[in-house]
C-alpha cells in the first residue's frame, strides 16, 4: 500500500484522531499544562534529526492552531507541555498489547496529535538482517510491508550538513526512495534516530568508536561516553560498559523550524515506551520466522507430493518460489553433469518450445551454478553479468533479480532465478532467507524425483526382463497336455508309484524322470483336495508346476530335485499326520505351505547369503538391507510365476484370501533361511501339541515344518544321505574357490583342502538336524522314527570317518578301487581334494 501525504486529513482532524487513537481513550486534548523538559533516561540517547527535503515548505504555518482549542500554556523551554493523563493513557493502551502494528498506530497518532504533523511513521531497524521496516503510516497499515537495506557504509559516507550529523540522501538512497514512495514529496520529512541499549560482549572494555568508522550496522553503537559528556558529574560507572545502537527511526513531516519542538515530544514519548516497542518488534520477527518455517513445511509437503512427475515438480517449484518471494517471474535450470551446462525446459511455469542451455559460468545463472552462492541484484541493468538482449527481444523489463543455487549432498544440481520483486523496490534479506531455506526443500524434492525416475526405469526394465524370462520359460502345450493325461489316466507303473508316494520313506530323488516328477507334483494338489477347494484350473496348475521346474538352475544341489523332495515331505506331513483334517492348520495354510515348498529355492545360484553380501552382488544390493538375500529373491520369483496369466493358480481366491496366501508364502519362504530358524529356536522349543492354537504358535509350527522339509534328505536312507552330502559340498567347494579367486579366505567347510565331509556331517546332524526334528517329534510323537534314522546315519558317518583315518595311516593304500577309479567317500581320503561329488558319480556310473 502506498500512503501519500497529499491525502492526509487537515490538522484539525489529525489532532482529533490523535486524541482518540493515540491517547488510548484518554483526554481529548494535547494542550494540558505540564513541563516535560526532564533529561533523557540512561537507556535511550537522542541524536539530532536529519532532513529529507520535499517540494513543500514549512508545515508550521497555520497548522499549530486548533479552532476552538483552549489557549496553550508554554513551558520554560518554549514548547507546549504534555498532559500527564495523556501519557498515562498512552502507556496503559500500549501495555495492553504486544502487537507491533497496534503499537505503531497508537504511537503515530499520539505524536501526530502533539506535533500537528500530517504524517508520522516509525522505521524499526532489524540488526540481524541490516534492514529497515515500514509497516504503518499514521494509523494506516500498509498492504505489504516494505523492507530496505540499511548498512554501515551509508553512515560512513554521511557528511555534516547544517549542523546535522547525517544528510538523509547520503545516509541511504533506498531510504529516500522509500519515503518518497510512501508519503510523496509534498512535505519535507524529518528523521530522528532513537538509540536503544545494547550490552557489549567485552564488559570490561569501553568503546569509543564513532559512527563514521564502524564496520557494520550491528556495530553502529554509541558509547555511554556521549552521556558522560552530557552529564560529566556522573563520573565513570558501570553504565560505561553499555553500548547503544539505533533501535528505530521516527519520520515526521516538518522542516528545520520544527526540528527542536518535534525532538522534545519524541524524547518525552520514547523515554518510557521504547523498551516495550522494541520487544514487540522482536516478537513480530520471531512470529514471522515461525510462520515462514510453517509455510516452507507446507511447500515441502506439496513438492514431495509431485515427485512422481519431474516436469510437474519443476513447475511446482517455480510457482512456490514466485509466491514465497513475491516475484513476477521465475526460471529454473538443472545442471547437466555430463556437459556442465544449465538446462531448462520450463520457463515461468510453461513448457518451452525448445530447451534452453547456458554454459557454465556464463551469465547470472551460470555464475551462481559455478560459485554456489546466492546473488541478489537490485538493479539488473547495472550488473555486468546481466544480458539485456533477452529483454529487448521479449519486451519484458527486468528490474531486479534474485538467483540462488539448488544443492544436494554433493553440490549444485540446479539454479532458480526470480525476476522483479512485486510490491517492493527489490528482493530483501527476508527473501534471501526464504530462498536459501526453500532451495534445501527444492534440492530434496528434485533429487527424490530423479531417484524416483530411475526407480521407475529400473522397474520397467525389471518387468521387461521378467517378461523375457517367462517367454523363454514358456511351457509348450504338448508338455501340459501330456502331464494332464498322465495324472488323469496313470498306467500300472504310475499307479504303483502313486500308492507308495505319500509315505515318509519314499525317496523323491529316485524318480529321476522330470516328466514323472511333474506328474507326481500335480498329484499332490489333487490328493490334498486343493484343486477343488481353491478352484484351480487344471491347465494353469500344470503350467505352474512346469514353470517352477524350469525356474530352477542346474546347480549341484539347489535344483528342481531338491524342490521336489521338499514339496514331497510337506505333502507327506499333511497326508500322514492329517494336519488339515485335525484342524492343526487351515486348508489355506496347507495350500500356502505346499506352494512355498515348491518355490522356496527358485532361481538359486548355488551361492550362500554371506557370499552374496560379501561380494555386493546385484541381489545383495537389492535385498541386503532386509536380510535373507537369497530367500527374498526366491519369494520374488515365486510371486512372478504366480502373477503370470498362464500359471495363476490363485485366480480362484478372493482378495482377502489372496493377501492371506501371499502373507503365508512370504513367511514360509523366509523361514527356510537357517539364520531365521536359529533366531526363533527358543520359541520353537516351547511348542507342544496342546498349545498350538495359542497366539502365534500356529505360524511357528509352519516355520518349523518348512525347515524340516528343507532338511528332509537327512532322514532318508544312507545311500541318499551320502549322495546329497556330496552334492551340497560340491556347491560349497565351488563357492570357496570363487572366494579364493577374489583374495578372500573361505569358511573351513567351503575350503576343499581343509574340509572333512564326515566330520562336518556328524556335526551338522548333531547340532542342527536332530534338535530340529526333536521339536517335531515333541509335537507329533508318531514321527519318532525320524530320530532313529538320524542316529543311524550319524553312525554311518562315524564309520566313514574312522575308515578315512585308517586310510591316512602309512601303508594302507591310496583308496582306489580295483579298476583304478576312486571309491565312494567311505573308501577315499575324506580330507583330500577328491571329496567332491565326482567320486560318487564315477562309481555310480
């Protein structure tokens, strides 16, 4: 809002307004008799006024007489004294509020009534930002407060003129322009500086620095030596340790003849109200900063909501920047790290016809990007970096510019440029603070948007790779039809196999034929009545099993045969222990249990979690923060197959059932990580048949059973146990070899030169296998034969160990068969390099 003195009311009205507003409801006259010539208080020192000359002359002519007013009583000093009741009423009204705007209105009207001046306004000085602030003219609050810079250089350049310490034109050009803008130039303006107290940091040091030699506005302090010169009888006191600084300026319409009289009333008014007024200004600034922080948080919230679309985010950044700093235009540039250029595709919120590129270090934006420093240009045409050719071509007039960098942790990632401050001369310190804080939120939002864009691209590539994988895993219709026919119409051999299939002593590894294993896998779903209960399409079931089979790699141990073996044991537990019929687990849990058994090692690469993490493999980078790297990948592959349209065996489930099934699937596959098993082992040991329905015990039972399924090879015949051991250690030794190639030291059981398979197997059976199956037997006593088989196999390994020890004794041969081929592990050197799966396969062939 611009307040023009030409629109000021007549002096009669001004006095009346002062009596009502400035007096705070006190007496309506300022002509009461009181001698107010007491000296200034120690907390405030007065300086002489400076004069800003307008076009008009003195305002004293005819302005001092109020029609109908009683005769004035003049004090010995020659000025009209103050009515104490008016002063008291003013103090009472001021003490009722801490609103700086209300305080300024009341003080303005009070001084206006005393001085009969057309206008009065205060200019508080903000020392933290070296700015002056204008908010109220008389009792009119400006629509937009005006801030302008005031710094020490203006004071140092001031010259004595007509006995005054400063001439306003030398003091601050911005100040002159501001006054002319808000009150016009009809009247001259007298400016009085009001000094407030400031405690020196060096309490023992007395400053004698004059105003003309200070280094900053915060140091524009006047020592109490000024007071001691005015009152030398006081002598040196503790007051000499206090400095004073300019608290505010009082601006009143008047000329030189009014200077002393105005000073008298100003001294008398601010002697008591200055402290309260300064406190109100400080509260106002604190509230402004708090509101600014709240606004920035709201801005950040809005920006973070747009990170999904970088273009929309950039337009949002420019809109928010313009609103926060009240700018006419905004441009935003992002730094191209490959070329070092600044690139912009959006200008003032609109898509540009073609992208704009600025070389590093060129122009204002290039300079800010290169230096990383904010640049506040008050007059664009006078700045050497400004290129006015753009204005000439577009017709836009650039007055001032605020350009600031947008940074991340590594450095500058972009530059924002604001043009033309609205409702003000130029961008001020407040705008700089807002821009600096805003740039932090911009940097965070833009970096999140860029990362989000990269994630979206990665997800797209992942989906494409999954589609490609499933395409190459595509199951021919011939295989599907053959599997379905074999399940529906088994031959005599298959029929016999089906009858033995549910038994615990059935060995799935003896099947050997892949097609037969697929048919048996499908049979599990039929036998457990999952096909009818969950409305599984037969064609999709066949494709699901075939896709799972193709999803396993050809590794020595973690292959399809391992998955088939694990799924068979899960099937056998549910069939023989009648877990679903007895209500120990639900049908949904049993369905999830069987799927998890098939999918628990999908796409296993034959290497352990520790190796994945140690080598920072792609899988580790994707899952290491969550733990169980391999298992999380297996889960991901399982969900991928379950989501494929040709193998969606969960299609018949409701949304709730689908979520429940996936939840169980996640828990069960992650439970196959032995690290998780050992973590919950104390809770597993507390399981009993009678407490399975309590709390989370049912889920604990599922975790226990999937672990038993994963280890079920150890409760098979000695031939199977021995064979599986060689397969497992073939993977272990291959991983150890890889670690050696990388300069790492492998674990002893993965080092083919150090590992002793019989000793390791004995330890594994004793510390892992038997304790786990003991818990199962504790819950289901009918499974006790498992422990007998484990003990028998352990005795076999002990015999192998003993024979191996004898073979190592001198004169006992080299452990070869009569045909020169190495014998199985029970006849070879168990500590030598031949302890891999080759010795078994050679004899088996």
